[in-house]
C-alpha cells in the first residue's frame, strides 16, 4: 500500500470519528436540554 493510500484511509477514519462524535454530542445535548425543560435532568444547566 502506498503512503498516499494509507494517508487517505487514516484521513477518512479520522473524519468519520469526528463526525460521529459530533453527532453523539449533539444528541446528548439535545436530550439534556429537553430533560432540563421538563425538570427531570440530573444537573441544572442554567439555561
């Protein structure tokens, strides 16, 4: 495997991880905001 191909694979895996982490974080924050509005959140976000 050439170094360019390896770099492309690593780059794609890195961006897949970044986008997936952002998606998980957004879902978690959305759920926390909804629970905070309903008054069932375990922490007070102050928002």
